[in-house]
C-alpha cells in the first residue's frame, strides 16, 4: 500500500495518505478513487457545506466498519472553525469548510457523506434553510417516496417556497428550502412540523409525521432533522451503499432510482448536467405562512411533537413515551 500521494484541486495540493486502502470493499474502490470522485464534484459539494459548521463522520477503515462521529474540531484542525453551543448548552468548536481543497481534506480524514448544520458561521442562531427528510416506513418503497416528494412540491409552490430535491443515496429523498435567516431553530423546526402536518392532512394514506415508529404508516417527514445540531447528508456525498446523494430536477424525479447514481459513474452525469444545486442561494423564502399554521394547530389543540431523546424537555412537548408503553389510568 502506497504511503501517500497528492491530489491537486483549485490550485492547491492536498495530501492523501493510504491512497490504496479499500474504502468500498465490495466495489473495489480505494481512498484515492473517493478523492478523485470528490475532486470531480467539488464545486457542487462545496456549495452544500460552504461556511457551515460541519460534523465529521469518519470511516477510519472501510464502509463495513462503523464510522466515528466527530463534532468538535481538534486543536490542530486544518479548517476554519466556528464557536457553537450544543443543545445541552455545552460549548464547542466545529470545522467550517471554505474551499474545494477543504472537501478533499475531509476525504483525507475519512469523510464520505458530509453533514453541515443549516446555518452559516456568520450567524449560528438563525438557519438559512429548511430540510425535508422523506423516508419510507415498512411496506412502502422509493416509488412512494417520490410520490410524496412531488406532493411536497405542490404545497411548496402554493406557499411560495422553492424546493431543491436530491436522493439520499439510501432509501429516501431530501428537499432543501433556502430561507431568510430571521428565525431560530425552534421556529424553523416547528415550521417544518406544520408543513408536514399539512401534507399529512392532504395525503393521509401516503404521508406521516408520527414520531413513534409503531404509529407510522407511509412516508415519514422527519421534522426533527431541523432541530439544532441535527444534520443530514449534503449533496454529492457518497453513502456507505456506494451511491451518491444526487441532486435531481423535479422533471426527472419520477423516473430516477437510487441505483442510478453509483460513485464510480457519477462523474459522467456531473459533466453532462452540471451542478444541479447552482442557484439554490439566489431566492431565499420566508416562513410566515408556516408559522401561521403553527398558531392554527395550537388553537386546534395540536401542539408540539416529541423531540429526539437527547434534547432537553421543550415547552409544550408531549411525553417522550412510546404510546404502547404509556400507563393508562382509569379515574372513574
């Protein structure tokens, strides 16, 4: 195994150690193969993480070995950093990619799918995007996820927001919506929850926002991916499946499959269609309509929904107890 090599990108050279190490054993793809893939898509990949605190999900050996999650930047980090505060209120610093070379530096550290916060380092308290994470539940498949995604577009169009879809590289679809950075994490999460609930009302046989798996039926809109410190794999990341988290157009979405985008062939698609996230920052929207739906739901007795278990208890949150395990008391 070669000790190291260098890969040139945007006028910089990035050192890649152990370039012959098999990162994807089933496909035979090496660490250098991964680095060359990211060099080919670096401009688009950077657009998804530029200026954002980014968690490192590091595959230290290969994709068949569990990754290590690093949220805090080490003292000798090669990246710019930003001071952040986690939901526990403990402080920390996170890496902030700023250049195409930074993408390869993340690859050098074992990162395959990149996980940025939905904020910029210049304003850490106000997200500039909403994230719709659509995943199928038991008995539903990718065809159902595509139907659900197309239904979300109709509602986004209705309220004047622009969605940018991509495959997750696994089983689902992500839709990113740029917004003006004027609202905090609590409000943006509640806005996505309200959006999901409206989708659920309009498509009750297809879409669910139920947090507890035992209650889910259909395509789950994971509103909690918009809570502070939660992340999803950004555009052009490579999942352990070997498939790219690929931006797609709304027109082509009905016909795409996760398997259409393996890493080793993706460079030809990128060369043909370019970066399909170009322009995502040009027209940020506003969420007043969604916040009106939050107020409407509250007035109708539909309050907050459960948060992830590692978050502090939130005002108005229902019990974090699986419904089948709740103790029912008869007061009669």
